C-alpha cells in the first residue's frame, strides 16, 4: 500500500487523525487513496493464500485421509512426548546400572537391551488395534436361533376329526368330505355276495358318504376280514358337471370310491384302484376290499 509522508505541523492533529482513519479504511476495503482497487494489495493477499494452500497440501500429503493440520500437530506432539519418555527411561536405566555396577555398561549390550525394549513397546502398541478389530467380529458371530414355523401342524384338524368312544378312547378320521359332497337323488344300493349266496343288502343313498373298515367306532359299513384296514375306503357321492345331449353343462350327482391308503388295496371289477384318488362307480360294478371273498355289487333304482 502506497503511503505519502506529510508534514502536519503541531496544530494539525485533527487532519492527521482523519488521514489515519482514511488509510485504515482503504486497507480494509483493498483500495488506494483514489478509490480504485489496489492491485498490489491483491497480489500480497494471493501470495498469502498460496502459502496457506501449500501448507494444507503438505499436511494432506503427510497425513493422507485426514487433511487437517490439527491432526498433524497433535500427532507430532504425541510422537515427541513418546520420544521424551523413551529417552527418560533410557537415562534412568543407565543411571541405575551405573550405580549398581559402579562402572559403565558396554555399548553393545546397552543397544541390545534398548532394541528389545523398543520391540516390546511396539508389540504393546500394536496389540490395542487388534483388540478393537476383534470386537466387531464378536458382535457379528452367527447365532443359531430357531425360526418360527407357521405351517399347519395338523393339530386343529386332528381335534375336529376326532371321534370319542364310550370307553374314553378316541379315533382320528383319515377322511374329510369335499365341498362338492351331496346326497344322491337315486336310491343306490350294495348287494353283498359270498360266492353265489346273497348275504345282505346295504342302502347307501341316505347320506353323502360311507366309511368302510374294521373300526366299529367310525365305520359306516363294517367289514370283519383281517386283511382289511380299520379305515379302508370311502364311497362318496359328489356333484359334478357333465354335458347333456345338446352340449350344455348340467350338474349330476354320481358315486365315487376312494382308497384310504389301505394295506391290501381296493378292487373294482378285479382291478386295483389308485389310492387317495376318487374313482367313479357305475351301476353293475363289483367292489372287493383287501383279500376278502365278499363281493359288493352296486345298483340303483333305475338300473335293469
């Protein structure tokens, strides 16, 4: 900033104070005495900025990842403090050895002890970060926890399908009727034969389903042969859709039989039917259960 020396005299203190105030204001506003921008002042400011930027870049290069001069100063202070403590330890050790032995220790032994002490100090310093690094692994260690299972357990179905006997025993039904179960409109009957002799006549049109098996508690049609299962098969009347003579769909109630995974199977017209599947029955079909010799002939009121 250019300044001009002026001779104010003894009685011009007011003018001197005014000029000083103007000069300070120009310095703050970075202008010369004519009110124009002071280029020299700007050049000095740029130099100061460049020096400050160089120092910042130097700090970032020396301490990458931090970029703060305060970190560098703190780091240097800490290093100096540790060096001073190490020097003090060395002096105390040398004085203690000197007082104990009465003579100076050989330089080679002293260097070996100092190097071993520095290695021990370095190992203690390097042990602390390892302890910090192990702490996250402890928190992330996998824990075997049983996940909740929301699948149906079958307990509710077993409770609703349980039949209790008079003696207190209970039996769980293996079969549930489907939604299309209906009572038949035709009078279906089963004629039971053993050889050429007719043993009995069973009417199977009074309800929608009939359970066949050896368990008297739940069976609608009881069979005594030991080769038959307790819950062997079910005759189920179902409402199905079929085409009429004009090609339209109409609802018809037909009888079906389903094998409940019995031990010795169910036979229709001397053929084994698949288990757990509905098999359509027609008038005149002959049904056999297990290894029994009894034959069940299916007929209805309109069959000839």
